[in-house]
């Protein structure tokens, strides 16, 4: 789900909604809607997101849930960093699998 993946990777890359709004040429309110799943980015915004957050558009659009509980039930506060680290580890593993020897 793009909303979950976008929210997770944006947080992992320490980008605010305002940062992403500047990059995508939209408002922070629209970014909030994307993360809530009530709206979706257009193709040019998807490309900008993927470039800025160093991920693929395919990964963002993948409908498979992340290997975690929903972000709605993810740990909050000081425990959230461990959850985000696990997501980053998953991304690193996927990237390593794509690299040719």
C-alpha cells in the first residue's frame, strides 16, 4: 500500500511532510492525504518521491503489506526507531538482492 510505504520511508529518511510537499510541488495537507490513503500521488509526484527517498516507484506501489503490523499499531515514541530500523534493514536486503555480482 503506497500510503503505508510512503509514510514509513519518509519517516526513515527524516523528511517532514513540508519537505516532501516542497519536493513534489504540493501542500503538506496533500501529503497527509497520501499517507492516510484518501488520495494518491500522480506519476510526476511518484517519481519525485522515489528519487528523493532513494527507493523505486515499484516498491512504493507494491500492494503487498510490509512484514510488520500495520503502521497504525506500530510502536510509538522511543520504540518506533526499532521498527523503522527493521524497515530499513528490509529495504537494504531487497536492494542487495537486486545488485548483480
